[in-house]
């Protein structure tokens, strides 16, 4: 009887040990299979192509993570206004944001350099937006600039995931702007240090949210507005048919930022999935912009959009103002100064 009790007791112990081993063996798999729900809001309204293509980013992340990542996509201002995106993502109101860095340059001065000071991302030669984008992406990823940005954003509780390109700056105006006399006094909607840049050439740089630009142009609250080629998809040319050429950048970088606590909570596989999805988004976006640039050229052919090219004298004044502004921004912040120097060294390699 005693031996039988010992046998039963031993069997129970072995069973418990066996089940414990199963639990330990399977616990990583259970953790790895956990679904992480994230929300990303763009700084741009619905209808903007970069915002609309965030659904591709979300789908790619879900596929790459084998269902571990579920990303809900929102446009501005569906959760918070554009100007509150940075703080909302810091606090965890949102897990991710999609925008341009100039909006929070008052908090993080190097963000001005990230977004692109005037003339910084002008690429020499007759390159298309894919070639120009590749050149600027190389600057970010191959010179240490992305590492510098990650370190600075980390101080604010954010992880810098990746950059993407919105193609070249598109400026649409309600009246022709072909020289510095015609630009004088014009209210031009733009971001960050570009406001001072336009002040320096005689215009009046100002900012309103992108979703208000159409009515601003229609009502005369603003005379011109910067955007990317999505400006045509947003129908701004209906009220501002003059496409201003000159004094601007060939590439407008954007970024995706993640709340640091949310980032750190993800398993390595999900982090890799997000990085892969962000790189894929970069290429998908430029592919779509190539098509949209062709559509824009067609609008020109149809007479619905009129090219308004700055003369050489006004272009020279824009360049002088731009380089003076670089020095001013660099003098205000050591990290921005370091980034500008990195940019100058990179520009020496361009052909």
C-alpha cells in the first residue's frame, strides 16, 4: 500500500514537472504571438497621397509581423491637430506619427535640418524625384545623420523609425510669381524656418494647417502655399493655378516617429517588421509620386496649371537668403550646427 502511494505521488510530481516544462517551452511563443495594436496619425488630411498610402504601411507591417502588428491609420486632425502630434505621441495619446519635422523645430532645433533648410536638398543635375530621393536617403542613412536624429528624439521619449520623401516642394500661387517684385508682400504658407526665408526675400511667410489651405487660397487669406505634389490631388490648382518654380528643394523628407515605451514593448520581430514596412513605404510613396508628377505635367499641357519660373536675379537672392539662414540656424543650436556641417560635407559629394 505504501509503495502504491509513493507511486501515485511520484506520478503526480512528474506530471506537474512535465506541464511546467510545457508552459516554459511555450511561453516565448505565446509572447511572440501577442497582438500589438498601434495608432498612427498623419499630419496631413484625407486626400493627401502620403496619408492615404499609410494603409499600405499598416498592411505591410501586419504581414511582415505575421499578424502581431495591427495599425489603425488616422488623418489630421481626426485625433489631434497637426501641431499637437509631437506631444500626443510623446504622451502615448498616439503610438505613432507621420509628418514633417519642421512642425516641432521649436522643441527640437535639429528638426529644421531634418526637414530641409532652403536649398539644402537641391540636387544638381536633371534628376527625377526617385533619383533625388535616393540621394537624400543616402545622406540620412549612410552618413550618421539618422543616428544623430535617433539620439535626439530619444531624449524626448520618441523613436525615429525612418525617413521617406514627399518628392519636390510644390508651391501653388493665386497670381504669377516670376521675379522678386512679384513676390514682394505675398503671404506664402510654409513650415518652420521657411517662414523667415520668405520674409528675407520680401514675401511674408506664414503657417496654417494644410487642410485649411484650399479655402485660404480661395479667400485670399494666403497668396501661395507650399506642399508636395498632392497639392494637385487636393485641387489647390483650382484656386491657385500658378506653379512657382525656383527657390525651393527637390526633396521634402518626412518621418515616422514612435512613442519610446511602445517601441520598447515590441518584440524584435515586430520592430524588424516596422522597419521593413517603413522602407517599403518609402518606395511605394515615390512610385505614386512619379505618376502624380506626370498628371501635374498633363495639367500644364491642358492649361489648367501655369508654370511661373523665377528669373535668375530672384533665384540668386533666394540662394543668398538660404545660406545666410543656414548660419543663423547653426548659431542657435550645437546639434543643428553639427547636422548642417554633415549636410555641407555630403553636398560636396553630389554631382
